[in-house]
């Protein structure tokens, strides 16, 4: 477990640009060290904002896109190509603009895919795909992701792990079907906290005043069942990337003044 580190930017645009630059550097470093890199993407306005910033960055070509595996932290269980699916939004923001290897883009199953409307079967299939990508050096049923990104919801949810619901209590499975999510659509597929914690680095993204209370709760010692974001941390690093509005309810002692 790594203690959280905070970086606070002036506004969400600057946060997205800085996070994109940070991600490019991390991917390039991982590829230099091990030949390839593995990243878990997140949806939502902050995740998509980061991808759009990465797409427009001149430094994006430093990445060897053919040696990058992309996974997702969660997905809305909707038909393939639905505009609300995270993978659809990621393709529009970035993936259709870079030479990524389609075989290394690991989208979660859609509701019109081989498992039909059985979200639990879809989740089990994604867990099996993760397990097949894990090597002996990973010491578990998922790859050791270089960076796993998560958006933080106003209710402190991350991925599709909502406060008090069964998915956030899962301790064995790496991927679960989510039923009755309080945010539409109600049916989703999500990584669990054990899978999230397999990452070398976990980055939590939050921007806007509507996220300020969630950030304050998650960083104040709340339990992960009540505040799932509090249970998201990486093996080597846990990084909270915030804008000033999202950090507005935190004590200034938590982050250096220069970071704003």
C-alpha cells in the first residue's frame, strides 16, 4: 500500500494537459525498461479530457503505440458502439488517432457480444483475459499495470464500485458484474479493489466543485466500503490529480502550495 500523493492544478484544462504529459513519460519509461507498457483507462469527463489532451500533445509520438496494452477499469454494459460506452468515447478522443495495435486494446464485453445480456459471464470473461495476460512476475491473476487511472465520483465511487454495494466488498474476484448501480446505466462491468491494487501506480482524477466533498471524504481516513476511492491505491504510488476546485475542502497541509 502506498500513501497518497497530491498534485493540485489551477483548473481542469491544466490538470488534463499535465496528466497527459505525465502519462506519456510514464509509458515511455516503462517501454524503455521492459519493452512494453500496460495502462488501465477510465471514462468520464476527466478521463476523456486527459485522453483528448494526450491526442493533441506533440509528445504523443514518443510512445510506441504498438507496444502498449490498454485495459479498462469499468464499462457500461451497453451494445457495442453505444456512445455512452467508455471504449467508444476513448476511440473518439484518442484511439482512432494513434497507431495502436487493435489486438492490444482490451475492451470489456458489450451487451450484444458473445455473452448477450449475461453481465456476470461478461465479467468472468474479462477476468479470464486479464489472467491470461498475467505472467509469473505478476504474482497474481492480473498483469501488474504500469498506470491505472480512475475518475472519482461525487459519491466517492471509482470504476463502478459504489459505496456499500456488493462489488466494493469483493475480495476474491478481479472483475464483477454490477447490478443496480445508482448511476445510469444500472448494469456495468468493473474491476474490483484487488485488481486495482495490482497496479504499480494508481492515479485518481477529480476536477470541479462537485467532487470536492468526495475528495475530502476519501482522503480523511474513510473506510473503503463507505468511500471506495479510499480503497484505491497502487503498489508503488498512489497519485491524486486534482484541480483547485476539487481540492477546495482539503487542508492546505495535505499538499504543497506550489502544486496549485
